């Protein structure tokens, strides 16, 4: 699979200076963590789940979470498990007879005991599974999930990843946050090879204070939430080799009932791209707030995003593509002859590139360039977004 792989080759050639790379479930963990992109959540109880997965893969989704936790009722868990086993068998049949390749698939469980049980029930179809998502992760709650994952991996003979969700009140409350983060750091470091990424449960953070952000506000406008994101990145997302990929929070909206503030999208990029109607559609469906939040995710060290609606996927992926200017700067900084440091003017002659301080950014940018590609010099995010939206 590859990002923008659902587009025709000639369209990709028009959009990309360097196309996104190919990857699969056996690719290196570092590459997969960066490639998660817009991770689309779906309730595990959907009766036509296999059809949904194939459909979304055809529209550019490369990672999905099939949820047995908050998205379904307590009384539906058993039926959800049974449905997953059936739907995985359906997907395996399509893979074998039609060559259908699903996206990276993860199951969000409620308890550690579900992990070995589901792997046993899936049998050979575990080959389609990339791992599990662990809810409400703390050191105390998380270790049993990680131990169960390690056991299931050994039993199945398949590499399986875990994605802890950080969403508990201990992370919100100032007096307990540092201790909670230190505990989480100990847990995930012990099982580092099995932890693909850390996910943020901002909806649960808001719940601790009875809050809900409006469609014209981002998670970063809710200061008590922004402070948690900052501390999570500070302690768990460092670029010194100790950190993990931290993904962006879910965007809850797909239509705006009433707008109080001006839209957050400028006219000019859409005029230049002859995409005025696209801008109007994005504003109507609350996507201007989503685009703003994705930009702030990147600025704050997050990569990828939890999504609950397919319409959000193209926006996440379009804004994840590395611009030609970013690529040019990163390549200059990482040239072997620059190893001694120094300062240089960018090729675009609009900024200073300081080799040593900007090196970690350049390395991270090149990884993003590998999985999401590099846009041509004259291609904007509007062009990428317009191309990625299903017709």
C-alpha cells in the first residue's frame, strides 16, 4: 500500500516531486508509525465491515481501528467479537481470491484477556491484523495489555503492535500528571519494540471537566487540553531517540449547524487553485477547523490523527505531504558536508537554516517525505486535497 495509491499514476506524477513509498504490514516499525496517517475508527459491530474496509482502502485509508470499546454498548461486545472473526475471514477470502489488500488493521479492546482470545479465534486470519489499541492507558492498567500482546505475538508467530490511548483523568489533573506520564514512560519503554504509536484521547480529557470544543475551535484553544498535549510530547515525544510517535486528537464534527466566527480558510489558495467551491464545501462541513487543527498538530510535534468520519481522511493526508520548500531545506541541512554545523540561507531565499538546531526537524521531515511524498514546487495543499477527495 502507499499514500495516494488510490490515485491514477498520471495524477501522482502531476502532484509529486517524489512519490510516497510503498509499505506493508512487515515494514519497519519506524516507517509504519509515520505512515499511519488518518486512522479511521469503525465500530466492530458493523454488519458489512469487510465491505467498509475494502471501500475505505480504495479511497486512500491506510490504517483503521475496529472498536470494541467506547463506540459500542456493553451488551454488544460479544456480538462485536463474533462479527470481527467473520469479517476477517471474509477479508482473507477476498485477499486470496481477488488480491484485495486491506489497510493496516487494529482492534481496540476493552480488557487484556480479549487479546489472546481474539488471536486464537482469528487463527490464520491474524495475518491481516497489525495489532491492538489499548484504552485508558496507565502504567498499572497498561502492563497487562502489553504482556497479553507479547504472549499473543508469540502464540500466533505474527508481529503485533500496540497503540496505547492516553486519556485518563490522572493525565488531566495537574497534581498527578507528571507521575502518570513517568509511569507510562516506564511501561512503553519496557515494551518499546511493540509500541507503534501513542494516541491522545482528547474527548475523554474534556470529559473530566465537562467540556466540549466547538467546531470553530481547535484542541489547542482549550488551554487545559493543550497543556496535556504539551506535556505528553515533552515527556514521550522527544526527538533524541527516547520518544514515540504521538498522533493527533479526533475531530468530532462533519457539519456546522451555526457559525459564530469567521472561517479559518483564506480565499487566495483556493482562487489560485480554481477551487472556490471546494473551499465553500470545506467550510460548510467544519473542515476549516480540522485543517487548522492538523496544522497545529504538526507544529506541536504530532503526526497522524484519529478520525471518525471518512471525509476527514483527505485533509489529514494532504497536509501531511512535505512541500517542495520543506524538502529542499531538509536536504540542505542533512548534506554530509554540513556535519560540522553552520548557518545557510535556504534555497528559497526566505529563511535561515541552522544545521545543528534544525537537524532533528530535517530527519523527521525526510521520514514524512518518504511515506507521504514531496509535492511538486507548484503544487499546493489545495491541489492535493482536491485530488484526494472521492469523486
